[in-house]
């Protein structure tokens, strides 16, 4: 199964990095590429609480080639920086994302098979939306 995940990840990375239609991606304000720092999170515990400020060193770095790397585990909605996460990001995929979302992350090293975390850029914030009960994180450009 791990070989299959590696093959799927490689194909997605190839598709993302070989796309010749960059006109679709309109992320100029702010641009996705670069380093983002976790500043708030909303737990997915089913409560009606809103976002809570966090004190964390968790960051995500988005690269020009369609890949990302984080100093924390993005498979979970937590603030720890004990485990790195890598993968690819997909923007403007109308087949997979809902109309209010800009794209999603595809993980190379997540223990959950087919785990998808959706992303949305709103003003100066990057929002990662996790499946289930409104769990989300907010990042600011570093």
C-alpha cells in the first residue's frame, strides 16, 4: 500500500509541477509561496468555540515547484513541531474542492490513507480546514 501511495504522490507532483496554465492561480494577495506561521486553531471537538490564539513554532513552507514542508505534523490539527510533514499542494482543482476553497494538500508521509486537508486564502490568512466538526488552523505569512 505504501508503494501505491508513493506512486500516487509522484503522479500528483508531476501533474502539479508540469501544469502550463498558471493563469488560473491568482494568489497574489498574499502569494501562497513562502513560509507561514500557525497563529490560531479551532479544535474539532464538536463544541461551538471559535478560533483560539496559539503560541506555536509550527510553520509551513510552500515551494515554487508545488511542494510543501512543515516542521509539524499537518495530518493532525495540533500545534506540535515534533514531526515533519511533506507533500504537494493543488490549487484550483474544481473536481475535488468546493467553490469556497482554493485547493488542498496531498501528504507524502501521513499515517491516514487518502488524508486531505483543504486550504483557503482569505486576506492575509491561510486557513487549513480539516475534515469533520469544523476543525481548522489559521496561518499568517512569516
